[in-house]
C-alpha cells in the first residue's frame, strides 16, 4: 500500500470515528458497517472488540479488547464484563474480524457469542449483535438469528 493510500485510509478512519463518536445512537446494523470495515478489515490478525452502549443505544465507548493469530483469538467474557461495568453500559455490540476473508460465523464464533450473551444477561446487559468483518464484507449475527 502506498503512503498516499495509507493517508487516505487514515483520513477515512478519522471521519468514520466521528460518525461513531460518544453519544451517537446505533439503531441498525448498517449504522456500524462502514466504520467496522475501515477499523478492522486491514488487520492481519484476528481482533475482537466491543461497542458499549447506554439504554438509548448511544455509544459510550468502543474498545478493541483482544488480539490473536491469523485465524483465532482468545476471548475472555470476564474482561468484557469488566469493561462493561466500568462504562456502566446497558447494551453491547461485539465485533471481530476474519483476516482470511471468510465472513461466515464459525462454530467457535457462535459458541462465544452465546457464552457472552449468557454472562452479560446476569448483570442485566443486553447483547444486541455480533459483527464479523472479512475483507470488504460484514455479517451481522443478529440478522442471521444467531444472537
């Protein structure tokens, strides 16, 4: 990638970060897709993050919590709960990338989503969605009925 291309991508990331700034409502899967494509698609390793939202689905924060290898990352529900409580979040949107460009949720993706959903329900927090970014594609597990 040329230095000019990198500069363009960085500028686009800054613009999209303003779109998903603190206080903005996330009302549909499309609201976060462009942001996630630019934020996660370029990583060569799996990265797992979380949008923390209030009761009105306004963004409180976005955190990249875990980094892994080319095809997996260790995800710890305890750490997700910790950051959720720190921000006093009422809802979450999970996100991660598939560097191999295959957007379909793996069995491991489905299992960790359900595990996190059960864990956060214990503290009265709703899991709204889990997005997977692969190349220029994003998949909403909620749209697939998997959340």
